[in-house]
C-alpha cells in the first residue's frame, strides 16, 4: 500500500488547502477588504499556494 502514499498525502494537502482558502475568504469577506480590480479570490489563492510551496520538504 506504500504505492498509494503520495496520492494520500496529496489528497490531504488539497483538502487542507481548500479549507484554509474558504476560511480565509470568509474572514476577508467579513472584514470587508477587497483587492484592487476584484482580484480578492485570486490573491488569497496565490498566497495560500505560495505558502504551501514554501512548506514542501526538500530532500
């Protein structure tokens, strides 16, 4: 079953990133902040994606 380990890790990361995205979007919505040109969702996605890339373990 170790062949499925990378798939399982990717699935967990995707679920976690999606949850963080929606919670962040909810908080930004409640605060009332908007990015210029209506790019709020794209900016939040980019920040979460960039932080995820930084957290990757480089072996």
